[in-house]
């Protein structure tokens, strides 16, 4: 299986509340797609 590294970086116009929700999505997806 291929592995991917995903970086989460807050950028211009993206606030902490958006990043917190994006991390929740990645954590939920991690269970089904073997993300680390």
C-alpha cells in the first residue's frame, strides 16, 4: 500500500477554527485509509 504524508499548515485567511475541523476530518479518515 502506498503511504502519504499530509502536513496541516494554517495559511493566509485560514483561522485556527478551520484548521481544527480539518484535523478532525483527517483523524476520522485515518481510521479507514490507514493514514498516519
